[in-house]
C-alpha cells in the first residue's frame, strides 16, 4: 500500500538495551549506536493512504498517528524497526492494521495544530488513559540526507518493519521510500507516557516535512 507522512518529529532517547529486551521477541537483536539502544517517539500526520492501484478513500485516508519504536536486526542480518505501539485517530485504520500487519495499533484522541513553524501535538489513548503524549516541536535548520554511519542514518534509514502473530511467529514487511530529508529540530515535551517504561533526559530531535512511502505485505521470517 501507499501512504504519505507529513510533519514528522523523530524524538529519540538513549535507553539501556536490557530495558527493551523484555518487550521484544527473542528472534530479534536490539541494535545499538554509540554504545546505547535508542527508543523513538514519532508523531506525524498520515495522508493519501491507499491500496496498490487505487485512489485514497475520502475521510479514511488521512489521520494523525504516533509511533513508539526501536532499532532491531533479524537473525538473517536485516535491520529494521520494532513497534511497541502505534496510536491512530482513525478507528478504521487501527482495526485494518491490526488484522493485516499484526501491529499493536490503538485508537486515540489526537490533535495537531500549527502556530508558525511550531506544531502542537496531543495524543491520549482511549483504552489506556495513562498513555499520553503532549508537546510541540519545530524544525530549526535546513533539510539534508543523513550521512552513512551517522546516528541519524542509524535511527531513520530503515527499510522494513517486524511483527509477530498470536503464536509468536516473526514476520517482516518491506518499506520503501527515498532517503529522509531531515532537519534539526527542537521540542518542548510536557508529557510522554506512551513508551513501555519511563524515559529519562532530553531526546535527540529531527524533523521531516514529508515522505512518500510504499509498504509491502507481511512475509514470514525464516
């Protein structure tokens, strides 16, 4: 399927790898950079959601989404992303993604408003009232592609996602897009309780205005 991601904040915190281990399937290795694992919180607006060969459907193809994720590698060496949770303002998208991609999507009350370059973003999970994100962010520099080997490339240039089914079998979906046009960013985060544990310190922040994405169906990982 195809989709477009607009006005993304990549907020990444250093976290001990052992904190993540209990929340990941044994078949995945936690990847580290600069001596640390990293956990990302990524709020954005999703638009143009469509199946291959079809046009976006009115009213259900655009919604707010917030992802909580980390960097992993499968036994065959392919790096990718593991999602701890994905909050979306669309109940339809939540149900569809849970069925087709086996991802931990949750329906949430969400809003995003702009004031100049600042974007204020709110997310409150409906079924779990304590799971909240509240903050604002903006870009602070020019856009450029991440240099190979850099922290930025490690965090964002990942071209597959991993998921497990009810029997804990591991699956992978390929994700294709151009290199990310990243800008340095600043964020004022008031509340962030969407991660599987408390986050400490200030995150490393980047911003991207737009990315067009293709996502392939899930396939079992041998």
